[in-house]
C-alpha cells in the first residue's frame, strides 16, 4: 500500500489535485507494480505563513534578483 504525501502552498484547484494524484498513481502502477486501488495520495495544503525555511516564513522571502 504505497502512501504518497504531497505538500505545497494552498490554492490548487480540486481538478489540479486530481491530475497530480492520477499522475502519481499511474507512475506507481506502471513503474512500481502497485495495484491502482492500493495507492494513497494525501495532499497537505499550507498557508505561506505556515511554511518556514531557514527561520523565515516563505511569504517574507524576497524573490531572487
């Protein structure tokens, strides 16, 4: 029973998540030999202020110049 967690910033549509889950599921079936109904994809959606890298929330970081 493969379990894949996908973590990213909130805001993707249910359709985009479905497409991502389908691609991950297909890869595990085609490449990994898993049974389709055994593949679990879990989405963790975070607000940018809840994602901290190097001690600073992601939303406070400056874009590369």
